[in-house]
């Protein structure tokens, strides 16, 4: 086994490895490969020093993607092929991606529920932040009147998102929002008070300057879920009580989720629902 930088030529194979590692047994979405490849290519292009893969006998058996935004390092993806797990590849890939964290003020990881992953991040010196997730069919009768200030973002008005992003984590999301939109997410903005990315009520990312704005944005995203479809919100930490209240009022059920792990100065992380891909 050897580690080497992940390149654009590796994107298709790397996406297949990531899907096999993280979604084993799940039904395949016909558009899944395109979305996954777009995410990987985006980070390889913007954050080449944080993109690594493990290669054995000419095939990719694992990959790590990390990003740096305005002094904040984040782990976007860590995946090892199912037949190569529990053999030290994950640790080696994490160590390689952490070389990109040198000189940053803080580091953030959104973990799966895999005990091996959690142990790996704890041993790397990260502090654990417990989280829950919410999912279910939205109770349409519970939806409040839409906030009149919320508008659909176009991708051309991203400057208005920066105040919220920098407040909650000290770093902009502007480099990554266009890729999220290209992958099918919808952007809702409330002036400069905050924004949310979601896909049919599945919340991908939310940041706001106050809980009132965050609450209005979360309701708007859940309200966009098609009738009868499952809406969901992940990585609800104890700091996001406002979001837990919305989810419960909307009829969603709470369940254990993978934790966040943090090191250094990552900002208040509130009010904030982080993105698995872009943190």
C-alpha cells in the first residue's frame, strides 16, 4: 500500500470506493455518481493538498478529502474500501490529510457512528461533541406562515451568506455553495441574516446570525419537502436547541447521530447545522 495525492483522473474510481464504503446495501440513485464525482472533483481542484488516496495493486482502496477555508480545516470525506477496513488505512489517510491543517486555527470533523472512526478522531486529539439527527414526514399543519424575507438564492448573491458563515465558524462557505447547487441543493437566503441549503427538505447546511433567522430558515427548508417525503436534519448538537424544537414541532423523530469532533478555534458553531461535505 502507498499513499499519493488524489488527482482528477482518479475521481470516478474514488467515488465508487466512497459509495461502497459509506452506503453499502443502499439502493443506488441514478444521479448519485454524478453528484459524488462533482463533490470530489471540486475539492481536488480547490484543496489539492488535502486530497489523498491509498493505492494497492493498482487500485484505489481508500481516500481522504480535507478543505481549508479562512484558517479553518475540515475533513470532508474519509472512506476505505469494505475489504480493506480495520487495517490501518483510515489512520494513514487521516494523518496525510491533517498535514493540510498545519498553520490553521481550528479543525472540524463530522463523524459517522462507526466506533473505529470515532476512536481515530479522539486519538488525533479532537474533542467530541455529541449529536442527534431528526427525520420523518413533516406535519404540514404545523408549518408556520413563511417568513416574508426569505428568498430563493441564485448563486449570484452569495456575498450575503458570508456574515452568517463567518459568525458561526469563522470562515466563508462561498467557494462551496455553487458546487452544492450544481449537485442539486436549493439555496434559501434571509438577507444577510442567514441561509440554508437543502434538497427536498433534507437539510445540508444552515448558518445564521441569530436563532430567529435560523428558525425561520429551517422551517422554510422543511416546508419545501414534498408531501409524504422524508425530511431530515443531521448533526444537531446541544447548542442547536432552536433546531431541535423546530424538528420536534414539525413531527420529526430524534435518533442518535455521529458526533462532531473539534480542535482549536472553530468559532461558536451556533446557530449552525454543518454540511457533511463542506462543514
